[in-house]
């Protein structure tokens, strides 16, 4: 029997997951990536400041954690020293505080399954902990949402992310050296399996019908490639801020804004290798509304920096900022779930994978789950078994 051939468009986390999975099942796989390097949104910047596109972490409660670990791809993780956990600060009522409001702890006891799909989070949570506590919880959950108004989203959707982002011990873990190191290991695994990887190769036309095609790109790129205007879903806009500061004892690990959505994190707290010695790498994400600008997000970021990192302006040795629009995963409005997002199976042997399609999970877990499902569907007719 001839080997089935699979083409994967996109060499990010979803694309490499799909390529490895299909190759392990015996398929002949080609990955085509438009950029000159692999990684997509999981790409880590080259140079002395190893930044990602916003805060990146692997949640140990997700299915991709086990999959990566079984294949030896998880690699060394950057542990968070216990003392750094104590340096988490909460911006509430215009002041920096050491402890979260009691409402966050109370709300964390409710499972996501107890939250309604068809009601917004703010209304549901207000009934449990009051409006002030509900708003604080919604803003805290923004670290896993990248959305300017988390309270307006489906209660079930937000509560799952709130619980996992606030879990103790923390679910979030950090690949040492940034996500780029993880991508390199995944690419190495793909090469070892015989996957053909073509970078700087932009696909603008669909190949002739026949062998399966897995489109593992952003939803915007997939919409243009497939010429399918139905490939849309609600996302968010976020001002991303990267700073390198000279080291100062006592800097906080995290500043979580509970007055408005916003998150500032000192990534060198857990991984000193992402910045030169004597410097701290600070990364933040400040969600902004459709009518707001990058400058609006920067102003709020600077307000948090003023509160948490005294003298940061004089200590800054490197700085950059950008806006990420619809590049940080799907968000579900009241009355919708992941099942309502664009389907993975597009017909005629074409399948979607990524973080805005119909697959469950939090953040990168959606990309992983959709990639696994896309490969399973693609190989069903060939009776190749997908290893999970």
C-alpha cells in the first residue's frame, strides 16, 4: 500500500504537532512555512532578549503536556523560585497590594461546569461574589484571554480560564530559553521522522484535490487561502510591551491589574537566560478595545510599571511595543462554545488547525487538540493509527 501524503501549511505549534503526529502514523509529510523560521506565534526572538509574542506558558493540566513529555520534547523547564511567588502584586483600587481580594478565592472554588454558557461572566459572578469581586476576577482572567472586556464573555468560557490561571500550585510552566527552544525540539523530532520542512515558502493556491491538506495558520490567513469568508471568530486586541531593565532587588514577579485587564510579568524571575546578566526582562499585555490605540495600552502599562517597578524609566536599556489583533486565540461570547467556532473539517480533504477553531482547551491547548483532530480525520480513510 502506498504511503499517504499529507501537506501541512504553517510551521507553528499546531503545524508541527500535526506533522509529527501524521509522520508517526506512517504518513509522508511536508510542512510549508511562509516565514524563514519555524514557530509562528510560538516563535522566540533571536538575540540577547529572548522574547515571545506576549506571555507564553505551558499549562501542565493540558493534553499537550503529556504528549510532549512522552516524546522527550518538553525539555528543561524554568522553575519559579518559591520566594518569587510571594512577589506577586495585585493592582486594586489604584494601589499595589500583596494579597488578592477574598472574592477571587471564593470564585475559584466554582468549577467551570457550574458556570452557564449563555450568560456573561460578570452577571454570573456578581451573583456569587458581588460586582466588585466579579470585575476583579474578570480582569485577573485577562492573562489567559487577551480581551479588553472579559466580563462580557461567556461565563463558562471565562471561568475555566480563571480557575486554571489561579490554580495552586500554578499550572503555568516556562520552557527554558523561551518557546523557541520547544519549537526547535519539535522540528528536530519532525526531521528525525522524515518530515520535509520548507521555510520561506508561502502557499497562495490550494493544491489539486487528492492528498490531505492541513491548514495550520491564523484564521485570517486560512480565510484568504481557502477563499472562505465564513472563517471568522471573535478575538481580542492587545498592546504587547517588552522591556529590559537593570536589575533591582525587590522587583515584583507579577503585577496583575484588577482595576482593568492588564498583566506585567518579570520573565527573568524564573528564567535568567532570557536576558543578559544584570538585566531583567519584563513582558506585559494590556488588552485594548476596538476604538483604543497602542498608545492607550502603553499608558496603562506605564501606570502599572510606575506602581510596581520604581525608577523603571531610568533603568530601561531596551524597549519595544506592538499591537496583536486577533492573534491571541478565540474568545467565546455568551451562548457560544468552542463547538461553534469554524469546523476543523472543511471538506475535500482540507482541515484546519489553530487556536481559533472548533477544539477545546486553553491557549495553546486549542492548537494542539485541533492539530490532533485534523490528523485523525485526514488519516481515517487510510486506516493509519494516530499515536496520542
